[in-house]
């Protein structure tokens, strides 16, 4: 999955970017307070993308 597509899905679910790191971006779900690191690669493997979405409680 492309990183831009994953970020778009996170934004549509109400998540927002908390801060940028050197190798990861931290995204937060304001409803649950869960923070998840998203790698700054252009392509993110499907299992990792599903794990991030599940952790942030975003429906697939």
C-alpha cells in the first residue's frame, strides 16, 4: 500500500499527525488516544498497513 493512501485513510477516520520523526511519523486517534508509528517509506507492506489500521481502530 502506498504511504499516501494509508495516510488518506487515517485522515478520513479522524486520525491526525502528531509529529514527524527521522524514520517514522506518529499518528494519533483522538477518540481512543492510541498513537502508532508509520514508517516514512513510499511503499508500506500490506501486513504492516493492516496492523497500523487495526491498532488505530480504523475500519478497513
